[in-house]
C-alpha cells in the first residue's frame, strides 16, 4: 500500500486525502486546530464570520459533479444577497449573472465534513522534511518525527511549500500571492439595506453581512475585506493603524461607524489570493516523491484549488492501479 503524507486540510488537501485514501494509506498534517484553511469561519462572542472565502463559483463540469451531493444535502447552497457597488460617493445595485455558492451554516462546515473521516493530525505544523533512503520524514514543531512516507503532497501556499521543499523553490519562484485584512465587526443592528457590497476606490474591496447568508442568522456580523494590494503595502503595519485606516474608509464608503460595534477583531491573511499563478494544475517530481497543488496553481480561488487537487489525484490514482 502506498503511504502518503498530505500537508494542509483546506479544500485541496482534504479532497486529495479523500480521493487517494481509496487506494493508498494517507495521513494529513494541518497546523490549525480544525480543517478548512482559507474556507474558514470564526466565532466571536455571539457573532459568526466567514472571514476567508466569501462564496465560490463553479464552472467546470468536474467541480459541479463534485458539488452535486452537497447541494442535494443542503450543505452547499446558492447565495443571492442584496448586492450593491459602493465608492466615489455613489452606490448602485448590481446582480450576479452566475450562481454563487456558500457552505451552510458556515464556510468551514463543508471542509470539516469532508475531513471528518480522514486521519488528520491537527495543531501539527510541519517545519522541515528530510529525505532518507528514498523515503520522507516530516518534523513537526513539537519535535515529533512522522514517516516514512513514499510521497509528500503539499497544499500549503506557494511560499510556504518552497520553504519546506527547496527543490521546488525554482519552479515556484514566479508564483505571487497577496495578503488581505479581514476585519470582523459585530453590531446591535444593521443600519443599511444591502447585504453585500463591492467597494471601489477605497482601501476596502468587499463588505458582507454574514448573518444574512443562508442558514446563519444571529446578530449583525459585518465582514470587511481590504484590497489585496493595500494589504500588501500595509502588511507589517501595527493593527491599530490598519484598523484606523479601515475605519475611516468604512465610514466614507458605507456610512458605517465601527466605534458602534460591540465586537471587533482584525485578521491578517498573509497569503490570501493569487496574483500570478503557476500556470499548470500541479507540480510533480516523481523521482523525489514530491508534489504540490492548491489555488496558487490555477487562478486562485476555491474552484481553482479543487481543480488543481482533482487533476493531481487523477494522475496519481492511475499510477496506483
Ligand atoms: C480573505 C479571503 C477572501 C477570499 N475570497 C474568496 C472568494 O470569495 N471566492 C473564492 O473562490 N475564493 C476566495 N478566497 C480564496 C480561497 O479561500 C482559496 O482559494 C482556497 O480556500 C484555497 O484552498 P487550498 O486548500 O488551496 O489552500 P488553504 O485553504 O490555504 O489550505 C492550506 C492549508 O495548509 C495548512 N498549512 C500551511 N503550512 C502548513 C505546515 N507547514 N504544516 C501543516 N499545515 C500547513 C494551512 O493551515 C491551511 O489549512 C479567499 C481567500 C481569502 C483569504
């Protein structure tokens, strides 16, 4: 039986593990306490926020087929918010022209269900990997060693994958990922009619009332996302100064005063979205038993991550026959 280690329990890692465990022994290593990666949901007091991915679209047939049972069970549902564009002192209604999906009751619920039957080591950060006698051994931050593994598949963001596996650094050098600040604000009441807003000409790019998404409810919970290039320029700024700039922008674009919030928490995503992708579905070095995949291979985003993992799984499963 092939013995495979997978780094990361986001959509790419969880899907790979689910598929490969049909024909291989699989262990997943995840540095967080739960599965979901950037499809995450955070609770703060009585408020709930999807502070990573807000929704996803599905265009490829393979992705639509994969989603079908989750759509049937209601774990994935369509989302059609009252949507507007804000910016330059103007606002106007807008519409989406294709289905937008969310997991219910939070974005993380989908990946948590996918990962539930899988052997995942949570709270386990892999900080180095060692190749010995044609096998891989993984060292975690608690000085535990895991292995031997015939193959390691990394779904960590490109820069983190390159740091762990220096032989992949050259092919990954062209991949560029950008940051995003997510500011989570909990209010007594919602003072605007819109449920989500695309924001232009502002440090803010997106606003969503999380409680209005399907199956959520609870008190008004606003997710504020910064623009990626703005976050990149302010990556090392103190959080007070980031919040103060975002507060001014929020007041200017939406007339919302964050000092009225009962709950406030800022999260910095260092590797949120993909500005330049790898341009192919995955990286594979069969001779050294190493592969990498994820959203940064194919256009970023949830569907890109799925397709990257799907194509790597298809290729590897052929070789396992
Ligand atoms: C703020 C924000 C907004 C977004 N909005 C959207 C959107 O609206 N629509 C959309 O389609 N996409 C959106 N995205 C992108 C989407 O979330 C990602 O494309 C997708 O979730 C990536 O999944 P993944 O499995 O490839 O990577 P990840 O979800 O990042 O999974 C990688 C996992 O690896 C783990 N890991 C990393 N290093 C190690 C290590 N050394 N040891 C152990 N574990 C490790 C991480 O903890 C993580 O769980 C957004 C992302 C962010 C952050």
